[in-house]
């Protein structure tokens, strides 16, 4: 493929919105990024993360060559090693001793080849994905209700709904492009917004009503709604009788779960008035869309939550019609594409399962010699099997389980026991690689990949390569096919392009498909290479003989069950997997923040994304701050039965008393004590296998940090023991936020050693507990470390822009003041990542007369792109108003 400077239409690699991106090479290895105005997922909008993609392309963190047992080798040697070692493990321990752990970051074509190799040729069913942590409960709920993993609606329903209910979804931060569509609908047509979430998130701040529901009690709320729909004659009885089964049993169970308004209020933690208002709004609005995301999915009762929501839509016939229906917001860019090809342990391929006829069908289509006949281990169980020795070889592709899985410390320990750990990655280092990968395989990154992804509304989009692959990086499908050939399966994996893989995948979806399987893209199975390259975004199904997609499903029935009827599914009485106790009296909720993605492998390289919330933190209600002896801005050790972390305390009424929230993003490479994955319990939903990540029992104790500071450097630093640190990307290097309770004198020798090969200006004042060092190489600022009493250290944002700048000897001492030599002021903490606008610039605009967010946007651009900073702008305006009053 030839690469030039022409713009390329591709797809964003972050969340499941699937935004179109126009990427324009700058001729120097970089890209200019813009939203694609022609893409129906985003119509040109991008969030802060998508807009910053051009800042994440450097090669300094890339794995560029295969590595076997710590030695760089060529591809032939690496593929030979993989094939021979897999053969050895299978010969010694059996086919099911091998497992694959895949990722929603993979393209559909990569996923297809991995699943085919494992389940059809290696003969192991143990293929799962990090999408298990993301959307598995929605998948299970859809399959139980509809007969298949089908999202019935589309994003356009958000534009046409009169009421949108967001359940467990902080869309303003996690799906901001879709949230702005909701905001636009509110302005244009008065759409009401209700948010059901224990936290008062940025999304909740924009809602007409926020229902701060108790953790895990969503099923109770929707069970009560179902009973009230029945008791007030608000059912679509014709739809129920013609297109569904099981309504009576499900309604009876709902009455057990929510026997009265008072009981519902008690169990959900809401007032009776709040519950009644919610029921009235939902019941009396014809066009209702109920959106659910991780707050529903990441639960030991996630599947019941989904089917309870779906039941209310089925009972009223509000499904598959414009402006109506349940809508799952997917967490990862290709979580749905991975499910289409069977990338979950409980699927085979093309939405087929393990019924004997389906197994035989896939076996014949693939001509597979070792087709598996039953489900494999789901993610949490899979890593338990690694720990107890049942799994001897594991191939990890494009994900970081040593950080992201529950009980992550135990996962990291388990990885170290494997006979064979294979990792396909585009980074040279992460926590999983650090667990002792025997073989490291350099995979193509986002800007170099070529294939397809499927977003949350069943829309298949092309992800096109924009830049040439650096070093010896290769597509994942190429790596897998090379191993397959060495195992003797070359004829079945003789792919020469992603287009060829896509054609086979599409053909399998239509193979012996008489309409019983909803996933059918056989209409695309005869695409030529040029047609594939030019493929416009399209929603499945696309049956044979068609080239047009399908916008909505199930509006007139036609569910994917043996009798064509949807199933009402009785829920279990909701109970949290683990109870709080005197030892662990709090509930730990985990999730994402606005400008970071998963384990920061990509977003952690962007200076503007790192500046908004640069440290791992825990949100704590003021009552609990007092109860546990903490201080706002201080530190707390957060501890569960599985692990601990030390996090900055943020006192806030965003969380309810008795509940705390911590983000998931920090790793051992980006923080000293900020990994939250080790704290999360491993309890899973009985149907989906998705782990509970929102309600782990926890406790907190204060951690004294009498000293604070920062470090700056053009390159990596190995910071000394005795420091709490968090790494932040800055232009031209890195910054580290520092804290410690160690005496300054104990830290000084190690700090001086960080810059032993540089000329240094130093201020060391033991009496004031201060050490400040500015280091210079070739007259340029190579780095700096400032440590002093907490609350008395200059901010790192002031000096960060000067890293790499030249300074004459006479001006170097001035840097130790923590002020810019030219007197320029720092912009303050970042608020708007899209345009790098800091708090101080916004406050200046307010002081100059900006009285609302539109005026702030006109003055400094903040809030005029993805809109995810608008809630923070409103809070700043409110703070100024209160101060003035």
C-alpha cells in the first residue's frame, strides 16, 4: 500500500460510538486529525480523546521487532518459536491447556483469524476477550430476550426520542459525541433526560432528573415500572400476545421484587416521589429510549438488569420504532465486531453457539480438523485456570490484563507461572509484558491497521491504514496466519489481505442461514478489493442479494428465537455479591474519567489529555472524609480483601455517603500506588460471566504526606523509593506529581543522582524542608525536581513548557523560583482538553464579562467541540457567582 499526504477516512480507536475520522499525514510521521462530517456516527464531531489522536503516534514507546526470551529475532524465528512451543504445550498437556485473551481493540479480521485458529484448528475453546469486562451482560441479556446478540435500535433514535433514560452511563464523559446528540435533541425538541446512577456524574448534572439509586438496585426500579405499566393499563397487549412469551411469569416475579411503592423506594434508596415521577415520565411518553452502559453491565446482576429494562420496552411495544427502544452504549471500538466472529468463550462464530448442528456447520465451512464442541472459560475463570495450572500457554493480543482484570495482583502473579506467555502488542512495555512474556510480537497500531470495526448501532466501518508500519510491525491476522502455516494449516489461512478475510467472515454469516440468525452480512461476501476499500459505513444485517443496511429491528416482531417471539425473562431478587462489614464498610465503584482510555497505553502519551485529572484519586463524600479522618486533597489508602492503593482524596457530594469512586486507568508504569484493578472483587454475573466492578466492599485509612512536589524530564526517570508518584505526559517529555512523608534529607541523594550527568542549579534548604534542582544538558533544561512542604510547591504546569528550552547560565537560578523567567503565568489546571484551555484562562474570561458557557466558548473556545467540559464550566460559573455573593 502506498502512503502519501492525502487525507484518509478511517475510524476512531476508542469507544463504541465508532466515530469517523479524517486523518491527514503531515509528511513527517504525524497526522492532522478531524472528525469525518460524512460519517453517520458523529457527523464530524470528535471527543477530546479522538481529537488528540495525533499526539499519540510517537515511536518512543513502540515494540518494533519480535523478541523471544529477551532477544530480538527475525519474524521467521519468532513464528517458528511460537508454533513449536504451542505444539509442545499441546502435546504435553492437551489442547485445552492453551488459551487466547483478545481485545475490543482488534479489528474484526484479526479477531476472525484468532478465533478460527483457536476453536477450529488448535482445538481450544478457551478464547475470551476484554469485552467480557465491558459488554458481556448486554450480550447475555439480548440473547435471553431476543434470541441473539442484537441491538434493535440506532443512534438516530436519540434524535427522535421524547424521553431518554441513561442507566449506569456517564455518557457526557464516556460517550461525549452521543451525549451531545442528546443535548441537541433537548434544545431542538425538548427531549427530557433522566439519569439513573449512584454518582452525580457530569451526565447527571445535565439531566432533568438524577436518580441516585443504591448500588445494584436497577432491577428493582424497572421491576416496579413493569408492575405499574400493568396496573395502569399502559401495556401493548397486542404486541405482548403476538410477539412475546413469558410475560405473566415475569410480571409475577417483578411484583415479588418490587411489591409496593414503599418497598421500591426503600430498596433503591430513592424517595417515593422520585420513583413515582420516573414511572409517570416513562409510562406517559410514547417515544422512550433507555440507554445502558457499564453501570448496568459491570455487575453480578448485569444480565437481569438488561432483561428488566428490555421487558418494559417489550411490554409497551416500544422497540424497533423511531425514537424508541433499549440501546446499549458499547465501551470498546470493536466489542461488537469481536462478538460477530465468536471472540467470546461462549460463542463459536457468526453468532452461532455450540448446538451440534451449529458446530457441524462451522466445522464444514472451515474444514476444521479440531473443532471445539463446547464453551470455554470466560475471562475471570480463564485467569483462575492460569493460576491453578490448567492453562499452560496464553496468547494475549492488544490488552493489558495485569491492570484491567479484577484481582489484578493475582492475575499478574498467575501470568508469571505460565509455560508460555505470548503477547502481541504495539508497545515495548506494559504491566502484562512485565509479567514475563516469553515471546513479544510487534503488532500494527491504530494508524497502520486496515480492516473493519462494528460500533454500538451495528454499523460496520472501515478502519484504514494512514501511515506505514514502522520497524517490523505486522497486522495481527498476518502473525496468526504465519503461525497457522507452521502448524500445518496453511491452506486454511492463506490470506493475502484483510479484504479476503472479510469476505470469508461475511460468507460464513450467510452459510446455511435461512433467516434464523440475525447476524447476516452475506450481501457483502462478494466485495472486490476495491469495493472493500471504499466500503461506506453500513448497519447489519445485510442479507445476500442486498447492499443496503438495516436501521432497526423487531418493530414488527421477528425475533431470533425458534418461534420468532421475544422472551420475557424473570429476574432474580437483586443482591450484591459481597456485603459490607465492619472491616470493609464502604462500596468501591470504579470507572473511567473524561480524557483517559483504559490503561493509558495511547492516551497517556498526550499532554493535553493527561493534564485534566493527572493523578489517581478517590472521590469521597464529605461525611466519610470526616468519618475516616481524611482530608480533602490529602491521601488515603483504599483497601479491599483483594488489594490496596494509595490515592488522592477528592471530597465531593458527587458520591453518596458510604460509597467511593476511583478511576481504573493508572498502571504500575504510570503510578507508584494508583492501580485500582487489584482492589476489585472477582464475583461474576451467572449468565454473562462479567465481573462486578461497581460495588466491592472497601475501607480507607489516612496516609500522611507532609511533602509534595514534581519532577520533569525529557526522558524516563527511575524515581527513588519513598515517593508516591504519578506520571503525566508533557510536550517534549514527562512530568511526575510527587508526594512523600520521608524526610527531605533521606531523598536528596537519590534525587541528585537522577541528573548526575547534567549541570545542575540547586536550592537545598534543610531548615525549610526544600530541595529544588534544575538540570541542564547542552544548555537546555533536561529536567527538574521540586520537593517541599505540601501546599507550598509551585505547580508543574509552569515549568513543563520549558523542558528542552535553552537557558543561559545567568538565568538558570531563576527557574528555581518556580516561575517562568519571562513572567508568563501558567494557565492553571486544564479544563478543556480539546483546546488546552486552563482554569485560569476561563476565570479571566468570566472576570471580563462571560456570564454563561456560550460566552466562555466565544472568548477562549472551551466547550465548543465535544462538550464534555461544559459541566465543569458551569461549576466554575457557579463558584464565581457564590464568591461574588
